[in-house]
């Protein structure tokens, strides 16, 4: 998407910075060191906890959300720093990715974070939009030094030297109003398309669940499956249990094999050992105790089976010794078994067969797992069903991909428009 032909200012001067280039002649080229004044007020442990995120800037912290609270929260919060509404706060270890912003809340943040008052006359909304734009995030990246993966310590001296363009206050306010209006419309368009994608993904699940329980022939004679959640099934289909279809195996001493992961989103995949974000679990030096999974076998993270972390493997490799590995006892089309067992219907069964032990961890009960029903037709019909699913999924995936491209185009256009407005490349008043 290209920017429309917005007017430009009459007079431009060289900013002195390659990344910014020319700026309106009546704007001031300042530096953050002269725009911000550091503050550090503590002993406000009664105030709400705040978080500073890349996605949304300064937000109220959801202390009940264990997934987003990786950092320990001490009982004594008197050392936490106060952030007042309208102040600028920053996670200095993640400033390189944009974890900062002007706060709309009053609360407290980690004592390791930075908090600032404005040392000049700023419209807070303008400053927040500008400083969180891609242009300035890049500057914070160049002002940070890597200390470990995901953590880059912001250098105070280099931060103070980051350039910041300051229009007159009335112009700041006009730019903020303009961008609020335009970005709100773009955000709404993105939200609509994300909703359409969610419906398309739900449609995929409906199609899969329908054909793996009812088959492809709408006129086929039906019978009662004896299972409330499944209901009627084709009369010639077999009703079985996982206990009679899966044989547990535990083959170890293959540390040279590829490490695999078992995920909710994709089932069994090759593990990216370089991706620290997805490798929360410790990988020992000695992998001899890890279990071998052969291509075509069924592997499962038993603590997350309730959310669908299992599947037929397309790879030969090793998984955690705490995982379950099974061979199929009967002749199945692997793609059919994998598609069916990973459908929402069967994920629900695994949820019922698991017992909660802690947040995000539900231990699969072996006895109840063995009793989980599984219905299936002949192998020939399984293959036909798989072909039908692949055809239908390809159509829906194409529609999803188109909408994802449209979303990316909108987001890129939004970033380009913001950069152009806050650096004076376009005139919006």
C-alpha cells in the first residue's frame, strides 16, 4: 500500500541525521537527553502493578495471568518505582524492541526500569506515537548492548543522544489527532480481518470434525455410536478405544538423534534448539534417557495432552523421557489418524482424561486415556477422507493467507504513515 499524496511543508532543512534526513524548517531537532528528566519515586507499594510491553507500551499488569508473569513479584513492593499518568517509562533491557511508552495509568514498575518526566512542552499522545514508531525503536536498538538472548542493556549515554523531532505544541496535537483517526480505522480493519480469519479456522475444524465422524457419503446408513459427544456414525464404521489401538513403546539410548518437540499447534516437529523463546525446558547434556520416536509413531506431551499437544510424527528423533510414545496396533492411514485425533472433538476427550496439577499442566490419566473412544472406517475410506480434507483445507488456507497478507499490508501502511507524520515528511494540518 502506498501513501496518498499528502501535502508537504514549504520549507525543509537537513536534520543532520541520515535516518531522518530533511525535516520541516520550523521544527526543532532535539535529543532525548534534553527532552526527558529521570525520576525515581518509591515506597508506593499500595499502587497497582504495571507492565511495559512491546505491543502496547505501559499497561496494567494482570497478576492472575501466570503465562505473562515470568518475573517474580516480591512480597515487599516498596522498592518499586512509581509511574504517574503522563510519565514516560521504559524496560531498559528491552528498549531495543520497543518496550516503553507514555503511561495512561498510575502504578508501580520494577526498580530496574526507567521513569521520566518531560523536560519540554510535549503533547503526551504525540510523544508516545512518535517514540514508539519503527524509526525510534531502531535508534533504541543501536543504543543498546547485548548481554544475553532477549536482553539488551540500554546505554544511558547513547540513549541521551537519540535525536527527537519536536514540532510546535499545536502541531503535535494536530498530528496526534490525525494519526489517532487514521490508525483507529486501520486497527478496526485489521480486527475485522482477524475475526474473518478466526471464522475460517473454525470452519476448518467443523469440516474436519464432520468428515472424521460422519464420512463423505451423506446417504450412508447410520448407527448410534454409543458416545454422547459423537452421536450417529456410518453403520459400517468401527467403534474402538485408544487402549486397543495404541501400544506403548519406550526405546532409549539414541542421543545422536534429532530433538523433537510436541506442540499444540503442529503436533510433532523438529525442535529448534537455537530458539530460546520456545525452549523453556532445560536440555540436559546426556540425552541417553530421551525416548526414540520413529516416523509414523504417535507421541504425546502427557502434561499438555488436554490442549492437543500430541500427534503422529513425520520425523525420527527423540523426545523428553516424560512423554508418551506409541505404535499403532492396527492398519491406519497415518494422516487420517493424525487429523482425527488432533481435531477439537478428540482434544476434548483428552481434557476429560486429565487431572490438573498446576497452571498449564494437567497430568493425563492412563486408564482414562485408554478408554477414549476412536471411530474409523476402512483404510481405503480413510484415504478418501484425507484427500477431501486436504482439498478443502487448501481452499480455506488460501483465503486465510490472502487476509493475512492484507493485514500485513495494513500494518506496514500504518507504520509508514506514522513515520512520515512524526518526521514531517507529510503535512497533516
